[in-house]
C-alpha cells in the first residue's frame, strides 16, 4: 500500500468514527430532551393538582378553626360562665352555617346531673356552664327576665338545714306550712347561692342581678317556682327540679355593628359583642 492510499484509508476511518459519534450524540440529546419534557409535564401536572387542592385545604382548615374557635363558653366562676368569641361581628352580613353551628353548640344542654361511674369510687364530672337557663322566659331586656324560671333549672345543693326550713315556712308563698319537720317534706328542697345566680346572670348579660330583682318587685312579679331567703342565708330555694329545659337552636342569623341577631323556629335572640365577650340583650317570641 502506497502512501497516498494509506492517507485515503485513514481519512475514511476518521470520517466513519465522526459520523458514528454524531449519531450517538444526537440520539442521547434527543432522549434527554424527551425526559426533560416528561419531567416538565409531570411537574406542571403536580403544580396544577396542588393549586387545585390548596384552596380546598385552606377552606377545610378555615372551617375547622371556625367550628372550634368561633363561639365557646368560658368558665369564669366555679359553676357558671358566659360566652366568648374570636370573630368580629361588626360587619353587616349573614352568619355562615358554621357560625350558626358554633352558637348552637354553645347553647346546647351540657349539664351533668348524674355520675358516669357507679360503685364506691364515684367520680362526678365537671359541671359545665350553661347559657340555656337564659332561654326559660321571654324578655325585651335582661332586667325583665323571669328569675324564678331561670333559677328553677339551675343545679342546686340539697343539704339544707332545719334552721333554713323553719325560715322558709315563714314565707307567705311557702306551700307546706303544716309540715313540722324537714324530713317530713313530701318533696325535696334544694338551694343555690344568690352570689352564684348573680355571677351567672352577669356573665351572660353584663347586667347586675339586683336590677332584675328590683324590676320584678316593682312590677309585683313573684318569684314563681322558687323561694328566696335574705340575710343571713342569701339563697334561692326550689322544691323540685325539671329536666325539660328548652334550648335555643339557631336556624339563621345576621350581624351588624357588633349586634348579632339569631332566629330559631319560635324565638329571636339578640346578642351584643364587647371585645371577645358576647352578652344576651333580649330573648323574644318570633
């Protein structure tokens, strides 16, 4: 093989090698491009799904927070508390169904009358504050409430003394004056401290109980269902108790200028907001 022929062969081999390299490089780049496009499309799909799900998750979290924290009963005293909220009701708007649900949960009958566990180690559950006592009568303002109806449903103590019994017999509206001893009473007598009633009433309305008592006396409205002994006792007394307490169930409502108006099937309830506190303004027939 002469020198010229060798040169031609070398050139052809180099050309073939360059051609093979260029084809492989092109295929590899094409494969990478395809993978990048696939990954890009996959990322776009994931981003789209996340975008679609985020509002739902946000709304779900919003509902959860609203249902948990919108309106709740706060334990201020040993037994009784008022209502609080973290929602601002100053705007003019309809209440959402979740807000109505929170109100109804706060109004719900949650009192425990009997122990959960039987036997020697009885454990009485905590006595939960109740708003429902305020729905036992209708009134245009808290001072007009029927105090007797309100106290009649409250939890009371049953260990009254013979001395108190004798004092009760001197009241004009005591129905068993001919009963000589407490143990001979045909019905049990229970009592609740006036200070507890006053604290409950103030926590629910922001009004002093004395205004309601004075208003009742001025209108010659007797304390039906309950009795009252002043100094040195300062207790309300009842001869029985009932368990058919009605609960306000809000079906609709709106708020404006920090005033909340709720409607049940048969009544209208008006509340006012002061900071985070909610106070009952009126409870009237629809």
